[in-house]
């Protein structure tokens, strides 16, 4: 693979109108250009335009256990006044954190469990982390203390809704394990912002001791009597502590929702957890949810293998006269690569542009989102982009390979 880097031309035309990419495994062609993105614009084809993500060094102000068995922690960061606009977020969003662990740069995405009000009042954001045995980053995070610091990207994500004080609505959530993290933020914000709304959370865990944020949920229920309904399900626990007897699969969810939740009255649902649970919950809700109910989903992992360490060296170049040309636009510079076309664009570009934004590299977090402004790509998996983003020509570069001889992806218009 060969590469050249030059100053990029003025901002590429923004694409508008429908596009063909609607599911994993389809081909993305940028819609016909019709407008130009310039400084100060905030939307493109109905999709918010955010500034290119950059890491900021944030101080840790607290690290607290949030599971009785010690299997999870919450890390709180102080956000300087000058960065509070940069880190402004909507409930349900997540951040990417970066650290060098055992000599290896490591990145992970974690959902925010705090609310925008806490950032405004106290200048803090808080994430929830399940400590995985042998997990490189989670074990490092559990050992952090006040005064340490991590690199943090500003919040991203579309797992949420716009709360309105004048609205009266029933919200529902089905979560498993650490999937409760963004829903804690959503529930707290909804109950505080909409005084006439209610929130039901069906929460699956292995045991009561492994449950994250039990104390926070209990406090939230006390602050809003009669408005937060918690339904616990434990797969390895005595029935007296909850709905014991197995994980939250389709059959169990159908029984729990119809008997205990009255799902036909819930106007918005939030599903967060492993891919299997989210898939089962969507299927059940398609049968029992009320007409017109919105269903928001977020995966914490896809069930597939984790990606290998990002490549630090270029791939073997294609034979002379073969391969495909990929042009990457970032920070006003264009890098042109000659590649074989059998690896994700992100992987081919990282050895030449290590500052490219990314985190999970598995199609879940959307940190590597960019816009196809020329040519076509084939995206093999997407669990993060909305239909509006797909229609506007956005792709996940960690899951996209070039499908035409020339492709240009723009990270600056995101």
C-alpha cells in the first residue's frame, strides 16, 4: 500500500436526499450533492453536524464501586469550564476513553450514567464500567484514583430522545447487565424534566450482587415516588429476590412485559445489552407494543470476536496497476492510499493517519463515522448509525471496504 498526503480542497459538497444503504452488507453510494457544508452549519439533510472529535485530558475526581460484588465501578471526570460546551451531551450518549496500558494504547467506549444537569451544575460527567476479568482497560480503570487523568473524546451517540417538560408519556426500557448505564441517565433525566411522565425498567442480571447501580436506582425511585417502576430478573438467584429462572430471552420477556408492564401504553422503549437480548426484545415488542411506539436500541457488544489491535504498519501494496484508490480527508489534509480493497478503510488508513477517530472497531460505537463523498463502499455491519445518517451518506469506516476504484471519505464533515 502506498500513500500521499496533501492539503485538502475546500469542504466537499454535502450530500442530501435518500441513499441506498439501509442494512449491513449493502453498498453505499453518496447521494447527489446539492449543498455545501461551511463553518457554522449545524445540520445536513436533517443529520446533526458535529465538530471533528478530539481527545481532551480530563482529571478523575472519583472512582466508586457500583456493584455489591465489586464487579463494576463508576468513574467521574471533572470538566473544565472551557470544555463544558464541548462535552455537552444528551442522556443516553457515550464517550471514548484512551490510556496506555502495559505499553499499548487502548481505547474503550463507555456510556454516561450522569445527566446533563450534573455537568451544568457541578462540571462533572460519569461513566459506568463493568470490570472484566483479564480486561485490559476495565482493570486499569478500576485501579484509577482521584487525581489521575485519562484522554476522553466528547460524547456521541443517538440512543435517546428529546425530553419536554410539557409532555406526559410512559417510557420503558429492557436492559441486561451493564446495559443499564445509559438508561440510568435517561430515566433520571426523563423523571426530572417531565414531571407527569413515568419510566419502567426491566433489568436482567445474573445475581443481585452483580447488579450495577442498585443504590442509584433505589434513590431515583425514592425521589420520584410512583413514577419509576423496576422489574428485576435474575438468572442465578432465589425467586424471592426477583423473577428468577433464566435470562431475558424472548419467551421470558413476553411473559414479563404482558403480565407486569402493560406494554401497549408505553410510547418509547430503550433496549440496551447484548445483541441476543436486544434482538429478542425487538421481536417481542413488535408483537405487544402499542401502535406507533418508538424503539431505540444500543448494543454493548455484537457477540462476534473482538477486533485485533489496530494495525501500526501498512498492508502489503497491491500489484502494479491493481488495487483501489482511497482518499481520506481529515483536519484539512487529504491522504491518498493505494490499497488492495480487502480491509476496512480505517485499518488501511491508520498507519498513515493515526489521529483518525475510532474506538470499538466493531460497528457499535460510531466514533469512526465518516461521510462518503465520492465512490462507493460496502459496509458489512452497522449497529450504530441511524437511517437518517445512512441516507445522508455516512458510514462506519471500521466496517467499510471500497467497492469502486476510487473512494473518498470525509472525517471533517461529521
